C-alpha cells in the first residue's frame, strides 16, 4: 500500500468508530502519525501496542469511569441539597447543569460506539444510589431544560444496561414524571425549551415500553388515561411540520400499542375512535403508511412489525375504523404496498403471515373491483405461486383460502 492509501484507511477507521467529521478524523490521524514518527519500535512492539490498547479499555481506572463517578457524585450532592431546600435548586443550578450535560455527552459517546464499559459500574450498589438521586431530580423544581437532560441521561443508561431499566427505572417515579412533563409542555411544543423536554421524555417512555415489563398501577393508569392518549394524537396532528416531535410521538404510540393483545381493550384504539369527530387522524395515518411503504419500524421489535400490529388493531372486525379512518385512496395504497411485499417474500416466512392477515382485514368488508383494488392480477399471481409451493405455511394457505372464498375475483380456477 502506498502512503495515501494508508492515511485514507486510518481516517476511515477513525470515522467509522467515532462518526466524527472527516476533517476531525484527518487532524487526529495527523497527530497519531506525528507522535509515532518520534518513536523507535522494536520488532514485536506493534502486537504489544494492540494488547496495551485492549488493556486500557478494561482498566478500572479508565478516565471515562473516573469522570462518570465524579459527575454522579456531584449530581447526587446537588439533588440532596435541592431536597433540603424544599425541592428548589438555588446556588447549585449552574453546577448541576454543567454536570448533567457532561454526563449526557459521555453516555452518548458510549452508546454511539456501542461501548459497554460503563455497564459493570452501573450495576454497583453505590452508583445505583447516586442514579436514584439523579432520577429524583425529575420530580423537583429544577426547570424544563434540566428535566429534559435528565430524561436523556436515564434513556442512555437504559440503552447501555437494559437490566437497569427493568430493576431501577420502571418502578421509579421518573416514569410518572415523564408523563407529567409531556402533559405540562404538550401545548407549548413550539417553544424550543418545551420541545427539548418533551422529546427525551417520549424517548425514555418508548425505551421502557420496549422492555415489556409491567408498570406500577398508578403509572399504568396515567399512560392509559384517555386524556393523555388524546393529547398524544393531538401532538401529532398539530405539529405535523415538526419531524422530530411527530416521529418521537409515533414511536411512543407504536411501542405502547404492542402491549395490548385485544383491540377492544386497547385504550389507544378506543380513544382514537372516540375522538375521530374532534381530531383528524390524517397525519398519523399518512405517516404510518409512509413508514409501512419504506419497511421502517421505529420500534425495531425483533418479532412483531409494530405498524402492521397497529393497522390490524385499527381495522379489526370489532370496530369500524376501516371505514372511519381510511380514505379509499389510503386503503388502495396499503393494499398496493402489501401486494408488493408479498411478491418479494417467501410463503414459508412467518413474517409473511402478518401481511396476509392485514390484507384479509382490509378486504373483509369491501366489494372488490379494479377501482377499489388495483392489484387484483398481481395478488392472484402471488396467491397461485404460494399455494403451489410445498413449503407454504399452513396459516398462509388458510388466509389465502379465506380471501379467495370471499372474493371470487382472486380465484384462478
């Protein structure tokens, strides 16, 4: 390799790990080469240097671990002082604000690099006591800006150590405080300060919902409260130009919806249907269709497509959402997306069953004509291909037979 290729590779390696700009990566590589040029290596020293780098990352006195401990101790001290002063911050405000921002930046760098160096530290009892002090601050009068950073920090901690979410966060009042923070600021999200508070609270709730752990009764009643659910739908419709808020709200709703098995007991579905005459759901439906078309699932659930799950719950036979919430053009578009997906999927794949089930729901109460379904020929071809395949799942065969039995236009006999 020539010198230009070596330098280019080094810069690319730094960028791939740090996601820093190439200008910064180039400057870092220059400093590395300048330092190395001053050294004289013996024969096996390169291998020893690699081992030394690994040892540095595992060292209990790693600088990041020291900084983590110091910042937590400072934040814990501020929290205890705040509690003594009747939950107001006073002279500690600047110290706390600087400390939590440094801690957030430290944690974010570890999450971005998928580094679990801090995981063992988070498991220590002394550290967890400091983290409880930190979470307690979300219930104190410390200001929206600090509340937002605190939610961000806890969310990042949960991403580094998922056990922390289940054992320390789910049962902590911070969850109720997140709901309160959202409700308090939901009507002023146009204000940057309020938005920077609501977004982390939504993100933390979505992370906790993904654990599938049960919330305390009080917290669960807050989350399922019709007023709170309604405010989430309003947030999407009234802030449709704010990409960050809408995406965070939809991810929360999709994560929350995964918790409910039966649509008729699902507070999201019940609320959405009950407020239909008050609030349009156009933005929500169109966003969901957009994500569905791009095969993007914001929840990144391992086994369930959260968008298909929400559509299935909405259009279940037990309610009239199919007619109330879906325009003819949107219904046609969803069917077109399903047709495309089915033509590219294996009939032996369990994920294919979800697409077929949704298609059957959409077609169940419809009169199928070339105007209401523009993909009759394509679906007919796909059905024929599936049924002729020996590895086609029994459930997929059953759903196709149901569709053909109700809509003769798909029959190929």
